[in-house]
C-alpha cells in the first residue's frame, strides 16, 4: 500500500515526531511504499541539520535523515513553514542572502502542492502532531 | 468504509469526547502517546459504541507504567500492527 | 503536482478545531485547504469544537500585531470552497449564536459531519 505521513510536531517538544519516525520505519519494514513525508508547521524543525544533542539522547533529525537517505524517500519540508523558522536549504539561503543552509539536503523545500499531491496519490495518509 | 481514529493527547484535552461526537459505528479508536491514559479508564471508555474496536499502543503504555492497567475492552498492539490497522481501514483521522 | 498528467479529484475534508491566535493550527488548516482548492480538489471545511471561535465576526488581529484570521477565512469562498460548515453543538456549548458568525457558514449537526467524513478520501483534523 502507498502511505504518506504528515508531521506537524517539532522534535523533542512532543512525542509526535518520534511516533511518526517509528511509524515510518514500520511502513517500510512491512514492504509498503512510503510515497512522501511532508513536514509542516513546527514539523520542519525535524529537517534541521544544525542540531546537537547530548550523547545519551536520540538525534531525531539525524535519524530522519538516515531513514530518508537509506530508502531514498521523497521528503518535503513546507517552504512557507521552513523559511520563517530558519530551516533553509542552500538555494534558499543564497536567495535570501543568509550564509548557512540549515536543512538536510535529503529533504526538498517545496510548497503545499506536494501535500495535496500526496493526499491524492496515497492510499493512506497519516498525520502526526 | 470504516475509519481509524488515533487519539494522542491526555484525557484532560477531551479529545475522545470530541471524537465520539462524530465517530461512525464500526470505526476504530487507537490510543497513542499521551492518549494511552484513556486506555486505563474503563469509565471513560464506556461511552464508546460497542461496535467500535478500541486499541492502545503497547510501547507508549509500557513507557508510562500503564500497560497492566489497560481496561479489558482495549486490545494492546505494537507499531507494526498500527500500520496494519491503517491498511484495514479506509482512512485515518488523527486527533491531536 | 508533477507526477500526474491528468488532474485527479479527491474529496478532502478539513476539520478545524483550534481557536485562532493562541496557536497556529487554524492557519495551517486554512493554508492546506486553500492549496487543495488551487489544485481543484473537492474540499469540505468544518469548524468544530474550539474551531468555531475562528468564525466570530469583528476580529481585529492588529491589536496583537497579527493578521486577522476572520478576514483570511473569507478567502475560502474566493478560492471556490463552498462547503463550509460549523457544528451546531460546538456553537451552543460556547454560547455563540448564528448572528455572531461570519457569513457563508452552514450550521450542521454532528450526524452530518459523520457523513461528510465517511464520504471523504482524506481527512485533516487539527
């Protein structure tokens, strides 16, 4: 089955982002297709590559990045949510004359059309917030 | 044409009560995250239509020391089964 | 919308349950609905629970240096979203009368909302 997952929650603030990660892993483990991850609102912080966590703690952003890269998952961070929260890829950082890209390159910065597309083309869309 | 409702916040939010206003007979409810605290309150669960299956996410309940307190009407499941439940229902409505 | 050459129509229902201003859920929900309308999907928009506070007339976000959500909601119709509902019981529980509401709202009972959800392909509930 084709799944898409929408993540509204920032990492560490609530359990939801972590739940979404565990769910995404299980979707893949069971051989389903993960059509798209869509990070929206505070959820875009999950794509930040500038996080540093204590050694005995999970780095959720890095775990998302590992999962996305390992399985070649189509992952999107909502552009309007991301820009105002300082989660930028190199293209956006250059465009706005800000030095550093803060987003992992494994996720694409794109608009809500990608969410609508996921709703249309997935058999199941699951929200975590 | 059934629906899986996931509830992920604690009973103080009244999310279950809101969900029950618009749930259809034959839908299912899955408690996850802080929503699992609902699963040990048999009194709150009485309001759920008998035709609606009730599930609780085992991992979240284990973490919260409430696994052994789950009401009899709650079936305990893991994340893998959560994914399967999503396949068994036509759509998922998340309450958060 | 790159993958599909032929546009597909899906019935997408939004249940907006958050009060405005205090958090951004109401705005996120609206943004998703407007995007769905731009891509010509069949959109239902439902104000439920504390979400009915969004449709009070006379909001002025400028008092707290915010955009006025009530004004933004009026764009729903401009984007071609005509199926806009408010839950009767949610209004009653909050002592809100129909005369206090923005125009264009159909007030419905929870049974109708159940049916709308049943007939939808995807539901966003926040």
